[in-house]
C-alpha cells in the first residue's frame, strides 16, 4: 500500500470517528485532534491534518444549503428550503443565503457537492449551450 493511500485511509477513519449520527461533532473532532497530536511526530501530522480538515469541511458543507437569490428571500422561504433539503438529504440542513442580482430571478443552491440552479441566468446559459 502506498504512503498516500495509507494517509487517505487514515483520514477516512478519522473523519468517521468525528461523526455522531452522520453529523460532525465538535467534541469528537476535539478528541480526534488531541489523540492525533499526542500519537504523531510533528512532521507526520501535516499531510494527515490537511486531509482531515478537508474531509471535515466537506462533511460540514453537506449540512448547509448555500442559497444565492436574485430577489428578496423571506424567513419563511428559508425555513421551507431548509425543511425540503433536510427531508431530501435525511440530515439537518441549514440555509445560508446571499443576494446575487446576476441571477436575474430565481435561486441557485449548493448543498455539499450538489448544485441546483433554477435561476433565469442559469436557464439562459443552458439554452445558449444547447443552441451552440
């Protein structure tokens, strides 16, 4: 097994140890980091920590729906989106919104690696791509 494969396997195990019911737990992350620092020499930590932090960022992103919107987005709309994505993903998903007038109208939502685009700008871009 290669050196990088060993690190990747270790990062996956550490990520799994950091989850509680499929969600990142701050207490578990702290315990993992304490154990890791206590058991490794400093020069061994860099590649493991780099991979571990990237894995934890990806897991946290799975619990956030980053919503870009052209017009106003009410608290009721945010709650409705959060409920829909929570149901679809089977895990709690919170909404983080930001205005983006370039969308013209509609929404663009990113949950982890998944992206949903119902904006006018997105539809126009897909239409242009289909015509070329």
